[in-house]
């Protein structure tokens, strides 16, 4: 799995609303792309805007990075005065409650 995390700092509450509107346009198309596990955006009370995408594989993320929707995302990010924080997280494994059971079982062995 690959996760893209973008943190943006717009200058005003009006800018936050405009930024979220632009990101919603990107989100609606991104969610329809093959391999997309999720895509969302939200703002914090301090006017920080978060944008997150999750992809099932690096190959799917690569295809997305080459897409017109990602070009739109880049344009949105580059339109801000403050530099964005952009991070790609490559997750090699995900586990659920089986991990909890394994760790707790080891405690009693």
C-alpha cells in the first residue's frame, strides 16, 4: 500500500474554503481510479488543510502520478504561497487483530 499525505497552510479562512473546494474536485475523480483505496481532505481549526490518498500498490500510485488529476493536484498545491509538506508512505504490511493476538500470546509463552 502507498499513502500520500499533503499538509497545506493557506493564508485565511476564505483560502481554506477555496482550497477544500478545489481538492473536492480532485477527490471525486481520484476515488474512481483503479487501485484507489481512499481519498479525503479536511481542515483543522488552525487552518491547516490535510489531503490524503491511499493506493493498493506502488504501480497504481505511479499511474495516478502520471494522470491529469494529479496534475490538477500539483497545480492546487503550487498555487499556495507557503510550501506544502508532501510525503509518500510505502507500507509493506498491514495487520489487524491477528497481530494483537500474536503479541499477547507470546507474552504467556
